[in-house]
């Protein structure tokens, strides 16, 4: 499914402008700088055309892309940016929270976690919310090339352990490097199963 042409079709700043949910949807969430744009680029190999900036101060929107009439990929604004003003920060977070807890057709949230840094309080907040709304989510460790394989494995185990009692988490923890391409095919395979055929 990732071979299909990637097409941007909607951006929303408020929930009332979310497009109607007509396709199975996979959303990508995580703190700013976690490597979300790079991963979307690696997965689709076509992100360059549609990439939007995550720089603080610029308008933050939820962006919807489709792969033919098979799958919708949703780019959620990165949260927890240290330099953003509090009110801007809050509105991003509210939008992300509202999206993940109410969106119809949302089949999976990929929660991207920096392998070196691990899960942050805002990640756990999002996890709690997805548990409450029974939204299936999956942890994707990013930038695995920055640490030794043993440390990637340790991080995965640590996170798995911390989510042991959670019900909506899809196992196992996935691990990727957009830089080397490690794990990208594997993730494509897992996510491809959600597409409509
Ligand atoms: P976003 O803010 O989550 O969209 O993050 P970006 O994809 O823009 O990446 C943030 C920074 O991390 C950029 O400087 C990327 O070049 C770098 N980066 C992204 N993915 C990887 C990776 O797999 N390995 C390494 N070493 N760096 C990465």
C-alpha cells in the first residue's frame, strides 16, 4: 500500500474541520524532533512533496494524507516543544488529545519515542488517554542508529514493562532508523495490514 501515491487532502486546526472518516486511518504522534517527518518520509518515500514544518511559532495543524483509496496517514503536531508559548502548547495538545480520543476510523496510533530519551510525561498522558478511549496504539522507537543494539533492546523492554498493564497497546515495540532504514520495511508490513484492499 505504501507504493501508492501519497496525496495531501486536509489540514485541521480544530476538530470541526477534520475530514469525514472514509478510510482506515493511522496517526503518527510524538514529541517534537522525535523523527516523525523522517519516518513518514522513509515509509512512503514521497514525503518531500507534502512535508510541513514543525518549527515552533508556525501554525500547527493535523494533516491528513491518503494512499490511493486504501489508507489515510495522519501527521499529528509534535508536542512538548520547549520554546513554544504555553497557550500555543496547550492548544496543540488539546487538538491531539481530542483527535486520538474521538476520531472514528482511527485504527492505530504510532507513538514515536526517541530511543535515546525514552518516554516523556506527555507520552504517558497520551497513552492514558488512548487507554481510556480504547484507541489501539503502538510504540515505535526512533533513531535506533544512535545507540548500541543492546541499548535499543533495553529501551524496548523498559517501555514494554511500563505498559504491561495496558490493554490497548499493540505489541511488540517496533524499532526503526530512518537514517539507515533499519526496521522500516518491517513497520511498513505491520501497518500495511490496516489498509483497505
Ligand atoms: P520531527 O520533528 O519529529 O518531524 O523530526 P524530524 O524527522 O524532522 O527529525 C528531527 C531530527 O532528527 C532531524 O535533524 C533528523 O535529521 C534527525 N533524525 C530523524 N530520524 C533519524 C534517524 O533515524 N537517525 C538519526 N541519527 N537522526 C534522525
